């Protein structure tokens, strides 16, 4: 690991436990890929960025109850005792022996991150960002919704919370759980109405106390780096919202070489995301907690590290940029962003 120099805008903590390399809730066909991503990530991170390694604490069953039903938590506990691998849902999210303890470790990582975010500029959790899970069921490789639980815990403490959810797949669980909560949620994802999970219409802006707080920026399937860069302009809303905490799901499954291919992004996009979050940090000095999210391809680990390099102010380019010849796609993103910037009236 590089020597850590604690300088303003450059102090990074990574929540890490060696157990992370053995945890995967993904389908059996890609479980090994998921584990390899985390294992390769920590090796690359030690080569390319300076950071403080933070040991996570375990959450409790009571912490899960912030979002999840008692019956579902009981199902997770009982499934964890079954001596073989099976499915918690219709064929995506697995249970396995000892799973419940791993779930508590994953969730506890967020609580540890909150503590360290008080004196580190950025805290990163490579195994986290499970944004599909619903209160009563697992969805899309996600047995729990760690981000929703964390956001609600912070809200209970009086914090002003924003979530930036960047992933190939819309965070349907996050949207459902927080739809009526005054937590700003900016979602950037691939969408055609059918691609999993099929949610994320632009007119879904929240309800009740959460009206105007849910912002969906759907990217056309196959979107390239230039389209993604345009979509990041929506993050300017964070400066108006001025949150005390920003939770960033920095999923890297939009990379063009991902097994679950939907977008045509490169590591450049994730580096740019990190740079944009850094700029926001510099402007409003929010506490930043970021998650590794999804990623199931040979470039996933490097994409994760590229994001961290962006957080630390380093512009990197490990592969050529992708670009679209369809100017209409960029124009559509511009129109969506222009529409949503009027929503700042709800929370400014």
C-alpha cells in the first residue's frame, strides 16, 4: 500500500475485510466472477491509490428492521442454516451456509463508514450498494438494501441525505423504499422499458414528503461515454440541495465488456464520475460514502479503481473513449436534465 498522506480532498478510507473475497449473493453462473472482482480490486487499489484500510463492524438483526420485515429477516436467518446453495428469489439471489453473518458484515460496513466519514474525505465500500432488495424479498443479487437502511439511519439523526445511484440497472428497491422520504435520489441507469428491472420512468418523481426528490435519468441501451458524461450534469442539483451526506452507488456494470452488457461505457466514465463527486465535495463539503455496486466483467476492478482515482483528483484513461454518432440521444438527455432542474423548487 502507498504511504497515506492525509491532505484536504485527498483522504480516502476503504472498508475492507478479507471475508469480502468470499461473499457473493449472485447467481451461481457469475458468483466466481463477483468474488474475483473484489479480490482483484483490493490488489489494484494497493498499487494505484493511497488509502486507510478500515475494518468493518457487524450490524445487528435490529438494524435490518429499519427497512426489512420481521418475516423476511426470519427467512434470511433460516436460509443461512441450509447446508447447500439455493435461491432466495426467482433465480437470481442465492442463499448459502453462513449467509446471514455475511449480510450483517456487509451492512455493518456502512455504519463503520459513517463513523470514519467524519474525518476522511471519502469512504469506499467495495462490497455494497445492494439497491434492488425490497422490504420483504430479495431481488437482483441483493438480499438486503444496505443503502436504504443507511440513508434512513442518517435521516433519523437529522442529516440531510442525497443518494447518487449510478448502475447499469435502476435501483428499484431504493426507489420503492424511499419514494415518500425527503431524501434526494438521483438515478442514472440503462433503460428501454424491458431491461431489468424495468422500472425507472422519468415521471416517477416521488410522493408525499418525497415528491420531487426522486430523479430518474434513463440512458438508452448501448449509451457511450459521451452520453454518460452529459447525464452527469444532473449532479449539479447536489450543490443546490446541499446535503450533509452523499451516498454514491458507483456500479461498474455499465462497462462495455460486462457480462450483463447493456451500456457501452469504459473506465473513463467511472473516473469522470469520481471527478464530479470530488468537485461536489469541494463545493459543499458533504460527507461522501461510496459503494462498489454491480460489476461482472474483466474490467470491473479497474473501473472501480478508476472511480477512486477520480475522487482523489486524478484524471486517468486506461482505454479509448466511446462515442455515439446519434446526436439525438444526447439531446434527449439534455431535455430530461433541463426538466428535472425545475424540481429544485421542491427542496431548495
